[in-house]
């Protein structure tokens, strides 16, 4: 583990808020544990330059909800791995390595939800799902890997994130709010935010984040945080639309040490259900 020393920083220039209207993007992975890139399999983070044509979603059949069902958690793990890595299909053994990464994420998310991870009071996996019939013509891979059965209906996980109630995330900048006793109970972080590349730029990311706010309020969370790479303009744009503002940024030395793009820390103050009832 690396001890993070937070320091005050000047506001970022307005250019960090901008995003290209022509780019299709993923929402940057914020796994709870850093994974070094694999040289053998040439896995690299997907950048915001990936272009795709979005397919219009019938949101009347969209479900965004928390889950603990193992088949849905497996589907969400598959979506995260295909979103956060760019695999070269011709590389020897790539499918075995991909399965290994999915299995590791699956076991990790189950452990977090079950409350077995030290330092976390509560973790929830929130997924956006659509009927298989709606996405079957988009991608055979998406349907095959991210499909699950919900009371006899075949559905596909098309978006996912984790809501983590804790004081800090490993290897990430720690939020400053709230201060004092009980801060770990009133603070939460979003992580592993992703939307299937075939269905981006349709507001699914916004709806996922809105659902996380609702769940956070029910938990009594007052301060919600998310980490985002400095060069991931589309993801920053998503969080800004959701009401997040800049709080801090990761020291350059830490990003180099962890071999990853430097992170920004964004903050959102939310009202709890108790506040709303008063």
C-alpha cells in the first residue's frame, strides 16, 4: 500500500471539462486494487478515441438496481473486463487470460458485497440491464459474456458500478469530507463505472450514477466521491453532469509508482433521507 499525502491544489483549467462530441467512450475503471498491465497479452486501457455508433435504447425495459445474484455478478464482471481492457484476439492464450481476470473480479466483488473486505462497511454492485432481445443484434460477444437469467427472462448487463461505504479506497486519493468521528460511515466512493461500448452516449452512465446517489442517501451517506483519470474527458463530463466538482488530484509521483494515468478526485455533497424528511 502507498500512503497518500493530500495537498491543496489550484483549480484546474476549463479545458479539463471539455469532451469531443464525436467520441464513444468507456467510463474509466477504478478497481479497488491496482493491476499492472500484462506484457504477455498486450492489454492496454481503452482510450476515449474509440469510435462506435450507438444503438438507441428502449428505456422502458431498462432496469437499474442493486444485485447480489451470482449469475448477474458474473455478467457484470465480464462487462468490466471487456470495458477496461483492449484484448488482441489473435494473441495466444488471450481467452484463458480474459477468463482469469473475470474470475478474479467476480470473487473480489462477491467478497466486498459480503462484507469480508477489511476497511469497507458496505459495498453494493449496481447494474443496468436490458432484455437480451434488445441487444442481440448489437454484439454476439456482449450477449454471450454478459447475459444472465432473471426469473426466466434472459437479460444482459450493459452498465455497472460499485458503491463503496468506506474511509478510503486502496491506492487512491482520500476524500476530505466529512471530517471527524464517523467519517468512514458518511463517506462513499464510486468505482468500476462502465457502460458497454455498444450502448454509450445514451445517458446510461448518468442513470447509473443517479441510482448510486439514491442508494447512498438510504445508507446515510453525506459525501460521495469518484476518481477519474485526468485524460478521460468523457468520464469527467459524465460526473460533472451528475453534480460532482473537483476536490483534489493525485501526486505525479504516485501515478508513476502505480504505472497508471494520474487521477482526479471529484466530490458531491448529497442529502440523506433523514434530511429530506425534515
